C-alpha cells in the first residue's frame, strides 16, 4: 500500500472519530474511553473471503485451527487463490472443511479464476456493486459482504444492521430504558444511527469495542470473523 493510501485510511478513521464524538452524545463517552479508532483494513480479498466461509457456524478457536491447517496445505503457504485452487477435495476434508463449506470454497475459487468475481476491481466498485458481486458466491451473504467492505476495503460508511454485536450494542447504548429490547430492530437502527452518516463504519467499530469493554452474560460471545 502506498503512503498516500495509508494516509487516506488514517484520515477516514480519525475524521469519523472526531465527527461522531461531536455529533453523537451516546457514542461520545465510548469514544473517550476507547480512544483512537485503530481499525486496520487487511487488503487480501481472497483470504478474507476464505476466512469468512471457514468461520461460519463454528467457534472462533475451531475456525482458527481449520484455517491454519488449510494454510499449511496451501502450495503457497497462504490462503491464496493460487495456493488453494490446485488442492484436491481430500486435502480440504483432512483439514476439517465440511462438505458444504467445500462447495462454497470451490465456487469462490471458480468465480475468482474465471473473473466472475473480479477481485482486482472490487476496490473500485461502489458498496452496492461489491455486495451484489460477493453475494453471488455460494455461502456469502450480506453480512459477510458488509464485513468485507469494512475490514478489507476500508469503506467508511457501512452500517451492518445484520450483525448481532451491533444489534446488541445499539440496544444497550441507545435504548437502555427498554429492558425487553435485547437486539436492535431496523426501526431502532433508523432512530439511533441518524448521526452516524457518513461514518457508520467507525461508529460500528466503536460499538464492537463497547461490547468488549462491557463483557457480561449478554456479551460473552462478542467475537467477529474479521480482526477489529
């Protein structure tokens, strides 16, 4: 990544922090407690999508173990298209990949190899077009696409309303008087996030950090597929 691009990443994070600290009185104390937004996009799109598929519906520890086994089997030693494309099905199964996830990985590999999923162009596409392209891949839904936009492409204004952690944080932060509200609905999001735009990604990051700071019975499993 060039110095100019690195500066741009730092700029949108800091701009978002300052904007939200000024505009959102609910997030303001969270931002003060957490400090600077240290979200660092990892610009390895294929690897990020492989991670997302492997991590579905299993614990973080199990996903990490399987991912490490797959990486060791890769001919490049990385979760790369070249390294995984030539592996036989038996290799994936030996690493702990289920038959369903193997179908997902094969579809991802095929679409990348045939440029149906143009990895090299995703960074130049709009958020909406990225979501549309990614959700054509078997096993990748809108939530994964949102996480990809934030943690791989570094898009500044993504609101992942389908994320369980964000739903919990919004309910706890913005509607504490509603004891029966454990997860925010779309109506709650519409009311609570009016001041987040155009920095919804940074606001979401602070919501995840809020849960980390307030681990308890409702927040025990606040673990994201992507590094936050």
